[in-house]
C-alpha cells in the first residue's frame, strides 16, 4: 500500500462512521432512544482519528505536494486545508452539544443538526480528495517522496493507534437495531 492507498482505505472506514451517525440521527428522530453518550464518543473519535491522525497525514501529503512544486491548483489545496480546520471546529461543536445534552439537559436537536453539517462537509471533502487530488498525486509525486510521506504516516499512526480498530469498536457500541440487516423484514424480497 502506498500513501494514497492508506488514505483511501481510511476514507472507507470513516464513511462507515458517517453512515452510523446518519442512521443514529434518523432513528433518534423516529423515537428510538440512542444515548448522547454514543454521539459524544463518536465526536471524540472524529477529533482524534479523522481531524487528528487522518487530516495530519493529509497535511503531510499537502506539504510534499507544495515542496515538489507540483502543478496542482493551490486553490484546491487551500480549500482542502480550510475544510480540515472547519471539520475540527464542527467535530468540537458536536462534542460540546452532546455534552450539553448529557450534562445540562439540552434538547438533542442541535446535536443532530451538528451531525448533519459534519457529515455533509466530510462527504464533499472526501470526494474532492479522491477525484481531484489523489489521482494527480499518484501520477506526479515521485516514488521516493511518496515513500517518505508514507513513513511519516506510520509515525502519526503510532501516536494515535489504528483508525479501523476504533471504527469497529464504535460500530459494536451502537445498539443492534441500527444495522441494516435488522431492518430487513424476515422472508421479504
Ligand atoms: Fe482531508
Ligand atoms: Fe481524507
């Protein structure tokens, strides 16, 4: 796996968390009791793994692109970096709104809206990375530079732990009715 494979693999796992969050909001609005503890736990995951280690890896990649003077639009890199900052802010806002539900008796609707904002941002952001940035990087960044970036990724991961294990643990922590399989009626289709 090269550096881009690692990032795209993490995108797949992050997407599982975005799906989980969306289903949690939909189920909660339908009246299911899903504790704000779980939303707070996901917000901490987002801050540590998505806006922490994943974005830090991508920032290393952005720096390598800039240092190599690749003919990539600085506008794209600038927009992606700004979205990393915005993602951190939104994940922190989600953490705080989950805390307000848990400890101050706040209504959960604000927390659900935070989830919607975050999921929307991250889906657009990820699509831009995968369609506009990564193919060019793979084509234009020299192999030795790619290897150095990958070595930096390993150091970042050592500080945070593996993202996929954290996603598995979060999925297990959520109530069973959130899984699609349990939504399918038996004997149907
Ligand atoms: Fe990113
Ligand atoms: Fe990404």
